[in-house]
C-alpha cells in the first residue's frame, strides 16, 4: 500500500490536468472543449485560443468574443480581463473575420 503522502500528491497533480482548473474555464466551456477533442490544459495550450474557438464554433453557433478572450486568458494563465489591449484587439479582429 502506498503511503498517504504519495496518494495526496498524485491527487493534486490530477487536479492540475482539469480544464476547469484554468482561469476562465467553467464546467460548460470545459464540456464543449471536450466535445471538440480538447480534453486537457496542455491540449488547449498546444491548439491555441483561435483554433480552439474555431472548433467550438462548429458545435456552438453562439460562441462569442468573450469566449474567445476567455480561451486566450486560459492559455496565458490569466483572467481574460487582464489580457493586454493589443491582444484583445487582435482577438476582436480575428472574431470579426470569423463572422464574415
């Protein structure tokens, strides 16, 4: 039997692999990400906010700019409100192009 200490560390590491542990990612967005094949924070970081958003648009017609900014914040490990203004503008332009 493993010592209790090691079990505790293993459980903590497991928690860090959950999408909902990332900033801006709640249960609903996490489930949508899983539907489009993004199941871990590492996968979201590897795919990037824009590509994740494109995938989400295939299952969610209401995917909005706030969702895109939230994904970018999650990738960067910050609340979307704290994204640099320049990055927010890039995301707005990307979003507008996706609406056309």
